[in-house]
C-alpha cells in the first residue's frame, strides 16, 4: 500500500494584542519559501555583478551565494518581511499608523525563518457630546503702560550705538570681549576653553552676578578675572555644579543712546506725523492682538473640554515620531541662531519627556477634531488654502502651481488641509458653544 507523502510545511502566524494600540505578528516561514527567495535573490545578483574569470551573467549561483551571502540574506529578509507582513495586515484589517517595525528575525534549524513585527493602530473611541461647550472670553483692555512698553521697545530698536573711550563701562553698555575659562571643580576639572568676540550687557540679569560684577568700569584693553561657582540647580545644565575661573579680555565698550519719545521718533518709526499718532497705532495694534488672544483662549477652553470628554490612548509610535519631529525642529532653530545644539546645555532626554505629554494631547485633540469634522461634514477652507499657497509662493519666488505640486509630493499639502480643516472645526464648536465674556453672568 503506497505511503502518503506528508504535506510540505506552510506559513504559520499568530497575532497578539499588547494593549489597546500595539499589535504583534509572529510569522513562521517554511524552509522552502526561504530557499526559493534566496535562489531568486542570487539570480538577480548574478545578472548584475562582475567577477574576475567570469563573464557578466555567467557567474555560477554557488559562487554568488557564497561570496554575497550577507547581501542575499538581507534582501531575503526584507522581501519576505515586506510581502507577508503586508498581506497579514490586510487579512486582519489592521491599518498601522506607522510602518511596522521588525523586532526580531531568527533562522531556524530546519531552514525556516521566524519574523516578529510590531506595529500600532488607533485605539477605538466613541465621540462624546461636543455641542454646547462653555468657555469664557477674557476681557480686552489696553492700558497706557502697555503702550509705554511698546514705545520703549521702539526706542531701544532705534538706539544709536557709540564706542566709548573716555569712561569705563556703565549699566546698559555693551562690552565685547574674549572669554577664557578654566574648570576648577566639577566633572571637567582642569579643562580649559575660550570664546572670542562675545558681547555682554553691563547690568543684565542674564549673566551670573559674580561674572557680571567684573564688567562695570572696564575699558578697551583691560583684563579682568572672575571666579564663579554655579549652584547645582543652575538654569544652564552645562554649568550647574561647576566652579570656573574666567579671564576677560575687553575689546570694546559701547553705549546705546535711546532717542527721546517725540515726534521725530514717530517719523523715524514709520509714516507717523506725531508721537500721538504713533501711540494711537500702537494702541490699535495691541487691541487687535489682545482680541486675537482672547478668541484663542476661547478655542483652547473648548479644546480642553473635548479632551476631558474623550479620553483614549494614543499609539506610542505616533507620539515618538511627533516628539522626534519637534526636537529636530528645536535643534534646527538653535543652529539657525548660531548655537550648537550639542553644546546648548539642554537635557534632550528630559526635553523629549516634556514634549511627549504635549504631543500626546495634540495628537488626541487632532483625532477628536477630525471625528467632529467627519460627523458635521466640515472640510478645509479652499480660499484659506489658496491664500497660504499664494503667500508662500511669493516668499519663495515660485509659481503657485509649482509650489502646490511640490507640497503635494512632500505631503505638506495634505498636512495643511488637515490643519485648516481642524481650524474650521474649532470655529464651528465656538459657534455652537456657550461663550461668555469675562465679568458677565453665565
């Protein structure tokens, strides 16, 4: 009686749920599939490589597989993982919020392959009531002292700077100097450093008092010394707990002469005929800005209530990606200001943890607003979209159509539409909410 041949092993997998958002696929691929993929990879490679003693395309597969074993293994892993993870995601109806991560791959004794892929999905949530939310609009008041502060800022921006040679530095003067330092205590004890062309303001609170005390009375060519012991809780982590002896080589002392607050200042500040006209414009601008801030406070109040009424977890992969984006943006801003992010004294781990909380709230808020938009049929404002594109095209000196196509390719157009859509949702929520002005009875 003929014996029955055992069926060849087939792909096996298990899907597990590790919490409301995290999913894992454990995939067991049989040896014949792994071997078939390896053979195909070797044949593709054989058509491309050149080896001494062989014509192109005529290198024996055994030679290819031995010489390029690592390359073949990596290609096999990438292709099999991509193919089967994608198929199984469809089979289970999962929609990852970010590309799955291959956490583990292991070659089995029988020639098979074990793959473990992890991915996140959105947690389900039921949209709570969003109409009739209450918020208070802050009062809009512009006082004389507010106008005075802006006027003083204008005076400082139009200050005349003069090099001082007939006296020593006084509070408010700017001192340009070369700074050398030696660590007397702390992790870098004995290390030295130097910075050239630094500008410090005499009397400023931005400089440690012991260092600031070396500046009054100094003149160009002077040498000053100061020893500073920074507390453990100092605002700049890179200096906290250090004791540093500074040597200051004074280059120049300059004074800032503020122009008087008069009609001439108004004419220099813009197309104003008098100081009163300038003050009137400042008052109008402040009122416009405070009105905008009051409306934003209403929107934020509405948003806080939405978050309170709709609590659900946010996928960790989304939060991590958003935190990276924010930290990278912060680092770029520092670099643009001439500050080395690695030397800025920032605890990037703590900053990441701080941003994680904000990112989680923002991502949750975005999903809630999208749910409201879907329910109410709200779409992005097409005119607002066109205005943004036209303004940016003007800044970059590009045709609007070209910029639109570029943003489409980069995914920025979709992000802008999403932002504008959520903006309209907030306007809608304010319109259907109960908004009270500060001081009024609800």
